[in-house]
């Protein structure tokens, strides 16, 4: 299909050189896009609704803190956070 | 009670208007006719796409002149094919600069916090991440500022915001800026999608900004 450019509101047919260049650009664009993952809608929705990273880590720490086995398993992480909490009590 | 009719012939005032002045009322003693405000946007041209065969929207030296230092392009564009990048190129001597890694740009997709950039690109990218869809309710709302195109002593730059709300009601926004690295006069700008044409009824309006 012949392509046009709208120049200042007026349609002008692309030159042969412009058509050739556009064919190359479109082929490159499609190849480039296929090489990159497109962000899916569910990814955006999840990202928007996940708690802040700090809140997620806090929930993780409390979950560990409530389970003796996990406290032992993740001892360094638990103790590092606990040390700061103890230093600055509520 | 609201005034619905103004009988200008019935206004008997002694002040005389000069060409281009407007009637105004700033005080009881000030002249009735004064120069219109000189700031703001001057609409230069509106382009509306018809059919399905338009690939580029160009504004060239007919409108990008020394009359203004800066320009605003505002409108809404829909790609014919789904998931397209919105892009632009600048024009020298009315020809788009399409090669040579002539541009540097940065663009952020605010919905996903993803960021892309290039220091040697052949286009300036305005939208990425979640890309412009081709449903009638999608496309991109464009706001493109073209800065200093006619100056050879300062770089020609653009900064743009594009956004859309997809068919599921999810908003996607992009904030981008870039420019031509060479200090040259650029008397035009080309706006397009990376692949496929522009859908009918898409439109862009070019404004000159009065300093």
C-alpha cells in the first residue's frame, strides 16, 4: 500500500526513498520489539497493588519472628532487624 | 441578571482604537481600547488524519519559523497496529534526520517504573513499556514541546508526555525528553509510530508559544 505523510495538514505521498527507508525502519522496529518482553496488564496491576518493599520486608520479618524454626533458619536477617528495633524501641 | 446583549453602537466613548486593540475595562480612567495580551499560544495548524495510509505527521518550515522560539504540539494519535512506540525525528532543510545516531533521549514509563535511554539513536522515543493500543479508546494523548528549533547556538530539544488508558481501564504514562546532538537549525518535526500507520481521526495541533 502506498504510504503518505501529512505535511502541515496536507497528505503527500512518500517518495520511493522514503518508502524504502520506512520498510527498513518497520522491519527493525518489529524485530526489536520481538526481542523485548512487553509488559503485560497483570504485571502493571500487580505492581500497582503490591505493598511497598519496606512493608513487604517488615511482614516477612514478623512472620519469621513468630516462628522459632524460621528464626533459627534466617538467624542473621532476624537478628539484624531486631538489633535496630531494640536500639530504637517504640 | 446576566448581560445577554451588548449594543456596541450605543457605547458613546471618545477613545479611539488602534488596529489589533481590544475593548477592555481596567479602571474608570484607563483607555477603553488597549493592546491584547501578548502571551500565550498561537494556533498555527491542525492536522487530522483521514484514511489508513498516513505514516508520518510533519510540521515543516512553513510553520516552524523564527517567529517563535518554542512550539507545542497537542493532540491524540491512535496507531493502526497494536502496541506501538510513539516517536519523533527533527527536520533539517525540511528533511527528517533519520540516521547517524543523531539523537539522545531518555524516557520513563511511569506505570512500571521502567526506563529506556540512548545516547546515539535515530529517533526520539516518546512511549514504551505498555505501548499504545489500537482500540478506538486507546492510542496516545500527546503533548510535545519543541524547544529552540531555529537556534544554531542552542540544541534543539523536545520533551513530551504521552499517556493512554487501555481497554481494561489501566492508565499508562510516559515522560520523555531528548534532542538532536548537533547544534544545527531544525526547521521541522516528524511524529509517527515505529511501525504501521496512523488511524483516521487522529489529530495533532501545532501552537507557537509567544514569549
